[in-house]
């Protein structure tokens, strides 16, 4: 994935919304150097910053990532399929409802944690 597209799409949405990049970055709690870090240095932004930017710019995370040309989350995917960001948001909502034991089990299934060792 070309990370630089994120910076280009943020700048484009700022122009379309007639708002300054500085103002958007402040509202999204992103660093002042975000455009340079992502566009030039290739630094990957966090999911939290991407979600914040999408909310401030009234577009989907998929659009900012260059995965989709559908700008607004309310626009329908031509295939009628759930977008990547919709899936992620649904998973986050479900994960927030889990207790620690079930959340630990989910992390093990995702390969992000080791299973507990029997004593």
C-alpha cells in the first residue's frame, strides 16, 4: 500500500471542505507534522488518528487509505459488501462488550497473544 496517498487524500478533502490542514489535524488530534510524516517519510498513522481524520473530513477510512474511491461512509459500496473500515468498526464495537477472559481468548485466536500455560 502506498502510504503517501493518505497525505494526498487528506489535503484533497481539506480543499473540498474549504478547511485548513492545520485545523483538521488539530481536530483529529494528529501531529502538526502528519502530512510530512505520512507523505514523505512513509510513517504509518495509527488507527485512532485515521478514524479521527475520517470523522473530521466526513469521509471513510477506506477512502483516506486509497482502498476505495467512495468518500462518504454513507455511500453504498457498488458490490453491496461491507467495507474494511465497517468491519473494523463492527469488531471494535463487539470487542468493547467482552470481559477480560473472552478478550484474552480473542487475542490468542488472532495470534496476538500466547495461550495461558497450565500449571
